[in-house]
């Protein structure tokens, strides 16, 4: 199955979920997660980054990739936590990804930050 994401790669998501992620989280699930995450980011920023991705600066792409892969990782871990050593380990991954997602989104929610990202 081909990867559906624009803002991040499947490898980005895999790196954040760690080795405990369920084998049930297939590429099809991750494709669904990435499309939902990209839509959410576009709505939060009030700007369609996926449609305008080719024209973005590399630094902007990395911020978007980090935000998107963090949100996708959260979805993947939440799907099935049984592969982790403990629920706490899975929750730690979720909390770290959530915190970093929020930091990235703050850059997109501040008008000066969004202007910088679009014009960088």
C-alpha cells in the first residue's frame, strides 16, 4: 500500500511509536491517521499546507512533519497499548508526542509564526 501522507512519512511515525506499537497498526491504519492529522493541522492553522507543500521552505516542512508524525504516533499508540511493557510506558510516549505537537501547533496558531512559515 502506498503512503498517503504529505506532511510526514511512515518512518517518522514508526520512530516515535517505538517498538511496542501493535502489529495491528497496519499501513492502512497509519494512512487514515496521517490524513486525519494533516486535515487537523490545516484547520488549526487556517491554511492548507498539504496543497501548498511543494512551495514551502525545508524548515517549515520539518515543523509540519514533526507535528503530523507526533499526532499520528498518538493515534497509533492509543489504538492498542498491549505491546508496551506497561500502560505507563505507552502513556509517556503519548504525553511526549502530545506536548511536542502542541508546541509545533503554537507556531502555526500565532499569526506572526504562520506568516513566517508561509513566507520562509
